C-alpha cells in the first residue's frame, strides 16, 4: 500500500512540474552582453557565464518545484528541502532532488546584440 501511495504522490508531482513548465513556456527575456562571469540570478531562471559559454537554467527545484536561490559562489540551494545544485551544469550535488535543473533555450541575437532566454527546455 505504501508503494501505491508513493507512486501516486510521484505522479502528482510530475504532473504539477510539467504544468509549471508549460505555463512559463511563452516567456522570453533579453539581456545585454554585459552579463558577469558566474551565476546571475533572475528569480524564475539564472544564467551561468564562464569564459567559454553562457547557459540558462530554470530555478524550479526538480524535487518539489520550489524556487531555488543562491547558495555559495557556484551553487544554488532550495530553501524548501535543502537540495543543492551545481551552477554551471544544473546537476544536483545534494538531495533530495536527483534530477538536474531544466536547461533553457539560450541564444545570442545578432540583430539586437542581446542574449535571449526562452522558457522552453533546450532542444
């Protein structure tokens, strides 16, 4: 019976997290070229810039959907249950979350000279 309850709870969590992603799917954000190295936090998403790349990730924790915030210099932490994620890759470094953060579409618009972040998983 416990396994059935756990399975049902997991299914509910999965459906709710997909609903949140779909609801945010039409959002688009633009940033100039002056994004600093490391983590830049913007509430619903964050950008990690290194010398070689720029990546964007959702800040919805993959455990229960809470918003994660800044941890130390290169990590982010969920205030609900304590999961921690590596800023550069979005991979969990401490549970209970075991899935990586959702990487978002991130591209440079040559016409405007801006970075464009879209709330859809990177394809």
